[in-house]
C-alpha cells in the first residue's frame, strides 16, 4: 500500500498519488464508517478517491501534526500502524507531505525528500501550482514514477551519480563539437547567451558544453534532467499495468488555469520553465528533443532577471517562515526579524525594478497591476512590523496575519505571470532551438546507433570485448562487482549487472542494492570504512579524501550523524561533508571519492583491502582520468 499526499495550510489536498491497493483500502474504511456508500461497480470505482473522503479520514492526523509543530515545535517524523504500515511526514513552504507505505522509514523519508525536490524544480515557491496546472502535476507524477523505477534498476540513480558513457576520444570530440556548434547557433539566433547544450544516452552522460557566462550546471541538475527526459518519453508509451504510484486524485475545483497548460508531446521539442542549480535555484528554459529515441538533447538557457526571480522566491519562502513563527505561542523575535529583513530587502528590489522603469522584461498591464497592488499592500504591512519590533506587542501580530496572506497572493500572481509562464518562451527562441537541434542531429547521425548500443552495455564484469577493462579486472580474482565514484564531479563507473542466468542476476542485484543501503546508513553515522559479509559475498565500502596532488587527507573534524541523505539530487551531501570534515580548507582544495566492492565470500579482509587499493589506483584506465591510491592505513 503506497500513497503520497500533500496538504496546504488549510488542510486541503493539493496533490495526491497512490496505487489501487490504497484506493481499495480507503474505500473499505469509508464504507465501514458510513462515510460513503458501496456502489454496483465497486471495482471500477477503486481507481478514484473523493477528496472529501480523504479529508474526513486524515484530517485528525493532519491537524495533530500541525498542533505538534506550531505549538510545541515537536512535529512527528513518522508513525507505525499495527499492521506494519509506516507513515512518514515532512514539510515544505507550509505544506504537509505524507507518505504511507510498507517500506523502511528511512526509505520512505527519502521518497518524501525527492518528492519535495521535484516540486521545487517544477513549481518553484508555489506548491499550489500542483492543484491548478495539469502540466506540472503530470511532470511531478511522472518524475516520481521514473525515479522509483530507476532507483530499483539503475545503480547511478540509486547512489545519485552520473554515469559517464565510455567512448573513444574521437567520438567524444565529435559530440562536444556538435554541442559547441549548437550553442553558437543559439547565441547568433536569439538574445540568450547563457546556454548549456547537454547530450545524454539512456541515462548516461555523453557531453556538455556551456557558454562562458552561464551558471554551472551541477551534477544534480544533470541527473534530474535525465529523469525528466524519461518522464516525458513515457507520454505515448504508458504501460498497461499500473505502477506503484499512478492514481491521481479526482479534481473538483479547476477554476484557475495557467497559460499554455497543455500536455507534453513526445518526439517533438518540449519547452519548459524549470528551476535548476545547487546553490540557489535559477529559472531556466529547458528545451528537450531527441536525436533518436535513446539520445535526448537538452538546450538550456537562463531566462529572466536573476535579481527579480530570486527576490520573488526569497519573498515567498520568507513569508512562509514568518507565518510559521507567528502561529507559535512564543514568538521567536530574532528569527522573525531575520525573516522580515529578507522580505523587506526582496520586496524593495522587486518594486524598485518597476518604479525606475527598469523592469527586467516588458511588463503587461496585468503584471503592472500586480506590482501596484503589491506595493500598496506592502507599505502599511511594513509599518506594522516596524511598530511591533519597536514596541514588542505580540497581540499586534494577530492583526496583520490576514495582510500577510494578501501579500503572499500578490507574490504568487507575480510568480505565475513572470516566472513559470511558458508564454515567456517566444517563437523566435523556439525557432533558434529547432535549428540548433536539427544541426546536432545532422552532425551526430553517423554515431547515434553506436552510442545507443554502447549505453546498453557500457561494460560488464564478464566483457571480453574491451581490452582495457580486462587488463586489470582479471587481476582481481574473487571480485564480483564494484562501483567507483569521483564525488567532486559525481561521475561514476561501474560494470553493468550482466550475468548468464536470471537467477544469478536477481541474487546479485538484490545483494548490491542491500550493500548500498547498508553502507549509506553507516555513512550518515560518520563511518567512512565498512567491511562485512554474509553467506554469499564479502562487502566493503570506502570513502576517502585527497588534496589536489593526490595525497591522502584525514578528516580534521569527525562528522556527526546527519539527517541528510547521501546524494546530490536534493543538495550536495558530499559538499556539506567536506565542509564539516575540513572546516577551514578552501573550497575545491579537498577531493572526495567512494568505492563499493563485492567479493566472493571466501575473500579475506586483507585481500579486499589490497584489491581496493589497487582498484582505486587503476580505475583511470577505464575512466580516462588518472586517480590516486586509496590510503587505508
């Protein structure tokens, strides 16, 4: 039984996604409590849920969570039912996220973390877009489907790294040349100079070219875009069998419709506005096309004014913080002042951009009207807050709560019209994208079939066709599998799980996935070297640090247990780990690496350690990038 629900601050459902088993269970509860009546076609109705029924059943739980959080600052993190079902909770911008399932609590918390990440990138700072925009609701829904599916199949998605497609220098150069040519074409045909051209092959990274003044496209962005490409590609190829999460709640109120809220076409150029970035999300236009079915091409360019976009996002985020602080019994004046200062600074930037007639774009009448309303509402509210900070009269906060909501409504209107409005991508830009995409397809048409075949079998432990792999793999008797990750670029190299029999494949895959989960638990507790075994295999996990010359470094501070999940999708865990272990080292001076190994059960600890040292030193023969010796002592 699986279900994801998102409730707003009024306890209304914004988004819900569940499987048929959950629908059947909820309908049984509703019938047993006389909340609904059984129907003649009960089986057919099990794919639908009335939102009123959900509210009646879950309102006590949601209300209890709100009270525990707002009045006691001690919200629930999880609950367990008598039948073993786990319920986990999380919050984002005043919205409560609930995931109900039968998996481990840590995994369900990871699902919520990734769900929030997808919503951040698709909806920005307005989660309510999920309620009104079919297109964005579809994207979030499909992204979750793809992520859940790929996490169970692809090593790179599970450990959140980018797998490099290993091709010859000649083919790599050809791909980079095509990407660079496309970027130059975009710059000459359109007004956008901050451009990225990214080419992938079936989840694997082929090449990336970025113009000089473009914000770096981080590895987390690349992994997200790979998932997005597959989500869009499922539009016309839906499986007949239902996935784990595939029933979306029945809509009752669809009064607000955003411009160009149309379905995503497959096998054409899809243009979307998405927020990307590792340190502060920036608005980007992402144009996705396919050179062939398995080779997605991304043309990405930053859009709008960074100051304006970040000010709108910061204002919405800080107002949410203000509302949470004000609801609590004992108001934290210091935290409230910090949030207010952020709002004040952001609002000033937004209003001044238009007051000085220096708007980052040509505003429509509706946008000018929103700005006028925003300025009119903000000035008296600002005065009330200044009076509160001066007189310290908490009762005055109650009188301005409704004013806060009015400001938030105006900011959301601005967010809709000026940021996540697909009509901002004009026909001139679409023409440039179309020409650049066609150019890349022509330049790479002689190589695409090879790329796809190579991606299907990048390399395997039993491969006999790639000399440089066997050159060193045959020197590691007893080694069954390994995963090597450079955590500065987040590029990974790992053999595909290709075995002669399906039984062996399933056994090994299950063991590898279990190994990764086990090592992740220890990493979050601050353990960098772990060795263990079962009746079949011996497992090992190593995380180590080096300086730029390749000399091994020992952490200066022992890290404490972390609530973050190791990965890069929802923030770079490893960057934070480096900051914690080496607090005074300049950024970029310390490098981080990971190595997972699976040996046959007879392998001794000394054998595993010796293999791991040599493997870390020679894996560059496959990656093409020199590595250094793993120091285990």
